[in-house]
C-alpha cells in the first residue's frame, strides 16, 4: 500500500487549454498549499501585465477572478473566473471589463469621420449605409445648401432632396449625435464634407483604421485618400479632385438652384493616375491581408517598397510578394521601435 501511495505522488498530468499547455503534478497537501500561493502571485502579475499592455486576448483566456471586475461585452463568468469570449483587445472603464472584437460591425462615436453610401430617401432625411448594424441618418437640416447658404429648410428643399443626394451616392460625413434609441445622426455641414465623385471605393476591416486627428490625406504620390473609421475608404486623383471642386464652387455661385453636372473633360483621369490609384488601393488591400494598421505612413511604405521591387500594381497581391513585403514591413517596424528607445 505504501508503494502505491508513493507512486501517486509522482503522476504527471498534462492539460491542454486555449492559453497554453500546462503540467500539473499530484503532490501532498502541504505542497499543494504552497503551489496555490505561488499561483495567486503569478495570476496577479499576469493580470497587471494584461491591463497595462493592450495585448490581444483569445476566446477562453482568463482575464480576472469573479468579483474583482464587472462583466462587459465579450466576456462571461466560468466558475470563479472572468473569461474572454471573443478575440480582441481589453477595454477597461473603472471596474467594467469588456473585450473589443477585432472583426465586428462599426459602432459610431461622436466626432468620427466616416464614408457612407445613401440607401434610401425619406421625409427630410437620408438613410446612409456605414457598415454598422443600422443605417445612419442624415437630416436635410444637417447638410450644406449649394453656395453655402445659411437658412431654414423649407418644403421646397424637401421636394428637391434628389438634387443633393440620391441612392448609391457616396458621402463624406461626421458623426453628430447618438440617439437614445440607438440610431445615429451624421452631418456634412463643414465645407470639406459632402458628396464623393469620380474615385474608387473600397471596404476594409474597421478595426484596422488608425484613429488620428485627420482622415483625409493628399499622399505625395498625387492621390487623395479618405480613411473612414467605419472601414469605408475613398481613393481619387488629387489634381482631378481639385479641378472638380473648383468647378462645383463656381457652378453653385452662379446657378445654385440647379443640379451640378460635371463635364467629361474634368472627369477624365490619365493612365498614369489610374496606375497610382490602383497601386494605393492594392497597398491598402495588402495591409489588410497582413492585419496591419492602415494609415498614410503605412500605405506609402508599401507603395515605395513595390516601386523598389519593380512590381506592377496588380502584382502587389500575389501571395509570394505579399509575404516578402510584409516581412520587410515588420523589419522596418522593429527598427523604428529600437530607434525610439
């Protein structure tokens, strides 16, 4: 009997968890108490490290003990632990813990710069698709009238709503207000906002758009880019957009009561401009495939790397070149961190 007891103390048990592979040993009771104290210290250090550095958490990963924090979105209780239910980054507000999923629908905040598509015209408002659960609302009173006229909107303006925006038009707007029922209102009152024409539209994962002070960039390669926080991106030729905006402003001053029709000579884009737009578009698509943050600097890094490698715009998305460029980008990123340190 004694030999059997001695053999039990040396049994190795392997447990596979979503976090890591752990080895547990069957010890006597006095050793178990010491190990429990050590586990408490390790768990506390891991929790502090988890909250101090915004690391990714995966489904099934232990965030904290039950009772220490309140359960938020993306978490659930299992026994005495608070567990992550989605893959994402931790968000802590006082004692409320939630996990912001990496791939999810866009949730607007006041002041967000977005790109949307008109889906419906109703009484004194437009409904706008912004890659969210619900369409956002653009009120007739929240747009700039032609010529920048400041006045109350009348019934005549409501009858002429199709002169401003129609279905499938793209708009550049800002989140104005979040209602109590969950609906969101946007506006285009600023002169820089409004209808987007004669460019390229693409969609990426919203969480990859880097939040910054501005989201409209005139890149050094002669391409304008609007990075909407909702994951919708607009790409256009800089020179063509300048000529277009100048023509619209002139038309609104002279004939503000008529719809503006842009002539074909202003719409035209050269072959070289189309190649630059295609290269910028594929650079953004490559960053999304590598799950890297999308901002003006990262876009131009990929753009210049593709030129150095003498790749065509279409070759950027070849699997072989994607691996090479992502490897070079990660190397440059690590070098930048070392320089900052």
